[in-house]
C-alpha cells in the first residue's frame, strides 16, 4: 500500500491516463480521487461514472451529452460529463462492462478529445480531460475472448496501478477499523479476540465489506464492547477454518446466487438487485443468472420469474430492469437447443452470507 500511494503520488503530477485494477470493494475510486487531488487539475472538476450501472444509450448520453429530440425523453439539450469536466478528471469505474460500441466511441474520444453529442451530426466541443479508468475484471482475458478492444486497453493503461485485496494486507485491518469508528463517531470498541477474528477472515468484499460490518455492529448492538460472540457466524466460521472462500469469486458467484434464488433462500429484489446497484456484482453476473434460468425454461421469459422466485406480476418490472441495465439475454438460442448447460461449480460460500445480516436486523427491530 505504501508503494501504491507513492506511485499514485508520482503519477498525479502528470497527465497520463491511468488504469486502476483490483477486486470489488478495495477502494479503486479512492485511489482515483487521490490522484486527482494531487494533480495540476485539482482545482477543476472530478466526475465519476459507474459504467456497469447504466445502459449503453444512457451511458453515451452521460458521457457525450445529447441534443433535444435525439431519443425518447430527450426534452432538452444536455451537456455530457466529458465537456463538464474540461481541464479536470473523469473517472470511469467498471470500464470492462462497456459494450464494444461504447468502447469504440471512448477510443475515438481519447484519440482526439472531440465531443459529439447523441443525435448531433457535428462535434460540439474539443476538451482536455484526464481519464482514469478502473475495473475488477481481467482486461487481457476479455480481449482474448473478443469482449474488449485491445487498442482501447493499451490506450487507457498508460499507467497501471493495482490495489491489493484486503486479505493480502491484514495488518491494515486494525487501523481501518479504528478509522471507520472514528469517522462515523461510532461508540464501538472491539476486543483483541474480535480483531484477531477479523484479521483471519478472507474478506471477499474487501474494505467495503469491513466498513459495512463495523456499521452493522454499531447499529445492531447499540455500540459498546464487541467480542467474538457478537460477530456474524459465517465470519467466525471462516476465520477459524470452517469455510474456505475461493479466490475465483467472480467466476462462481452467479452460479451460487442462482441457486439461492431457485431454492428461495434469497430474493431477487431484496438481495440481488441491491448487490447490483452497489456494484458488488456486475452486469455479467446478472446475465449469467438469466441464462441459467432461460436454460431451465427453454427460453420462456415468463417462466423465468417462477424459477427465480418472483411473482408473475413482476414480469414487466423485471424486463424493464434487464432492458435499462442492458442485461437482456436472447431467448432464441435456448428454444433451438443450441445452448449447453455449464458445468456446475461448488459455491465458495452460502447464500446465508448475504441474507443473515438482514434477517438479524429485522429480528432485532421487531424485538425493540
């Protein structure tokens, strides 16, 4: 982390494009803000955009702007983020989730700095913007699979900074806990045994998971002294060797979430949807879940709701969600029998990991 901080400080003094990689929750956005705050552009705008949480059409409009009447709902001209951040910094989080078309548009902008709004036939401005991108995916692997442009990868990866996962810097955990408690003015004190359990845990959600846990303890236990018995059961079990999470979480989480939905252990709107909005899972994970459900229903989208444990009247809401976030999966290949069933994977953790905290919170609330 000291090396990363020093490298980021050196990079900040120039104008080179930066790619920040690392697992979800490690703090890639904080590194981007650190670079901007110490750069010659610090007095100008810092604009952040999550590419995974917005559809392709809206993403293009957000970045480049649009003219009135260019699409349904475009009631007025809108200036894009690239133009708003002129002389400043634009942070593109989850850039690996961009469609190939958007990648081409981004590449063109990085080459000439020209902004052409959606629906316009001419360039509206030429801007000077420093682009910092981040992803929790392996771009080289995406390039090999034809899902990411190789020329764009090298264009945004002038400088590559990788943020290590929390499990690789466990000595930071006590300091991070103290910082979270102090920043939130939480009346909380952890015992030495509790801190030891936190240091032994794998932290698949990294610093974000640690922050959520500390805040959860503060609310559910009303502050005070926290011992091992007050920590979530799955965390203590994992820390003591009862559960060994896989390092390949990205490859397995969709299969596990699908199992939770199919068995009724979790709810799409109560658990999966918030995880997607909070960027704990990506568009690829949602599409993998839908693909498995379509495989079970031979391409019948209405029957997918039953497989995923949703009531029939959620049909339009579900389709709108998929369309808005570009998670649609073509049903035709499943009806023709071309789709093949993937080899089932062993889940690295149980779905109780996601729902246990919510269940305890509701139980405590009813008791109070």
